């Protein structure tokens, strides 16, 4: 693996993608690209009525992610480091979980057209956490629109996706005991790992 100039973070809802991406961008002097899921006007309706709003929600996310990638690589791909809090290919995780059979067949006709020219990151960091503990933390912080069963199914879908993932080097980072604070030994250790190129999948758990 070459030096990771383009890093994408992924993981379940609330696992810390945006917070960690922000810190890494600051430490690496990189441009920060955020997904901003709250911009999706169908999202709240989806959590209230998944069957009715799943396709609209999914297509909006797909087009929004594509637009961010397209704008980014028209201008900045070779200008400086990039850190973003999403991986474009993860769109299929949600599609496979949320869409019915007919909707998914239609989605699978759209995704390859949009995704064929999207450059792959140099490195994907998959953030893992105990789903039960993570869900409890989320409930303490804010009102949730989704139930635990959906959250658990999404967590399992993420694990399946990255178990088979081989498009780029992959760092699987356990977040259960990871300290986000800038300057912490945890963060410094992660930065050390990012400076050492590797291939395949690497696992990191801070103890």
C-alpha cells in the first residue's frame, strides 16, 4: 500500500466516524469531507414508515454521495490529503437492508452507472463497537427514530460487508476503549499505524 492520502471512515450509526475523521483531518492537514445525513429530507419519514420511504431515502443518499465524490475529485484528488466520514461503496449496505426485491433490482441498475468512475480510497477504516453498548449511549444522547432491532441488523450488515471487503487496504478499529481526545496516546498510536503502509486487512484494539 502506498501512503494513504485518501482515507475513508465507515461504521454503524453513532460509532464516531465524524468525530474521528475531523481529528484525523486536523492531524494530517487534510481536507475534511462529511456526509451530513441530516440533509436527506426523507430520513425522518423513513424511520417512521420504512416500506413507504425506503427507496426515496436510498436514492437521495446515493445521489448525494455521488455528488460529493464527483465534486471532490474534479478539483482536489491530487492536491492534498483527504479524509471523509463515509465510503461510497457502503451505500449498498443500506440498500440491501432497506429495499424490497423490486426496488433493489432497480437500485442495482443505478449504482454501477454512478459508481464506475469513483476512485477508491487508499485506505478504509472500519470502526467497530459493541452494538448493545453503542445503542445505549445513543439513547442517552438523543431521541432515536430507529429501534434496536434495526440498529442490530445494520451492524450485522456492516460486519458482513467488511468481512468480504478487499478493494483497498482495510483497518478494522475497535472503538469500545478508544479515546477520541486530541493528543491522547490512543490517537497518536493510530496516527503511527497510518504512517506504515500495509496490504490486506489489519486489526487494531487499544487495551
